[in-house]
C-alpha cells in the first residue's frame, strides 16, 4: 500500500492543552454566533439566552488564550506572539496560520468581552457603579449591540473553523490528507456550542420551551452536518486511513454512536432527554478532537520506514 509523503514529518506532539483549546475555542465561537442569531432573529423572551451565550463566549475566549499560553515552552513570553520584542511593533505574519490564529482569537476575545459587558449591564442594571459609566452604558445601545454582534460573529466563525484549517495546512497524516478537517471541526463547534447553550439554559432556567426546541433543532442540524463531514473526511484520507485502525477506530466509533447518533435520537424522543443529549454531544466533540490529534501523533518516521505506535 503506498504511503503519503506526509507520513515523513515530525509530530508536533500536541497534547491535552491544545485539544482543550480546540474544544473550548469551538464552543466559544459557536456560542457567540448562536447568540448573535438570537439577538437579530429571536423573541424578547430569548434575551436571557442571548446574554448567557455571550458570557460563555467571553469565558471561552479567555480560557482558550490561557490554554495556548500554558502550552508554550516559555509561557511568560506569550506576548512575543503579539508584539515584536526588539521594536515593540505588532507581531503579525499573514503567511503564518499560527500568527493569524492568535490575532483572530485576540480580536474575537475583544468583541466577546464587549458583548458580555453589554449583557452584564442588561442583567445588573445600576447595581454596580462601573456599569453606570457612560462608555459602558453605550454598549446597550441597539446599533452598538448590532455592530458587536455582526463583527464578533465573523471572528467567532473564524475561531470555530480555524482549528481544523490549521491542521490541514500541516504535513501530518490525517490532518493534511483531507480537505474536510476544517468543515468537520466547524460543524462540531456548532453542535457543541448549541449543546453548551442548551445545558446553560436548562440549568439556569432561561428562556422557555420554544427556545429549547429551537436550540435542539439547531443542534440536530449541526449533528447531521457533522456526520456528513466526518464521512467525507474519512472517505478522502486514502492510505492515511490506516492510522485509525485499532483503538483509534474504536474511539471514533464511540464518537459517531455516542456523540452524534445517540444525541440525535434522544433529542427527537423527548424534551426531558435534552440534558443527557447535550452532555453526550459535548463529550463526543471533545473525543473527536482527541482522536484526530492524538492518532496523528502516534505516527513516526524511523529511517526510511514508518511506524504507528
């Protein structure tokens, strides 16, 4: 069986910090996009869910930045990714996917923060003095909220799909063999974001029955697209598919059965199953990223041969 050239590269040995970054970043970007859609097209009763989504997006952006930082060999030098140490000028390399991703995360975090502060003003009103300051109160103006929602959604969409695109531009098995990694991670981000927002809405008693049904319907659509993207991903791997033979294949089967098919059936069965379905979606999304990243790390080039650990 022929072996792709991408087998003959050194693994970056990404582990759980990066897996969690891909997972949390996808949820953050997806939640912002969902909240923006509800902001523009939702009912007044859905405003608490909109605000909750912005809170999740803001926290997710901060956690993503923290995960990226602690994964660095020298975390205290994280600012070197943004600022040139010898000139003080912005460190932006348009030809580097890593540099573009860092700036995309930073800008998304900015708009997620502004949206969260605006949501906090709506929630808390005048109970906290800083929320009464004019620049802060301006974040509740309709045109300002609309602008933040639109621009933040673009960066949220970027963050949700960027992680898969980042993998596809490397020279590693699985990651570089298929053009559908970005689509797969984008669909997974949409489904996990809807699941996370459903859990928050249920636990905090936000929204109403119709709101939960709309979130569940969006989640089912995202799960169906995720399943299709996964099929396309596997179908285009070619010889690299052999990496998923064995335990990695079993783990991927668990993703399909427990993280996609089971939630689809549970969400259609009864509303009382939504918390269980949402939990399975989140676990499936995390396991999917672990399989895609860790299985590629097991491939090593030894001399002129290739081994799979």
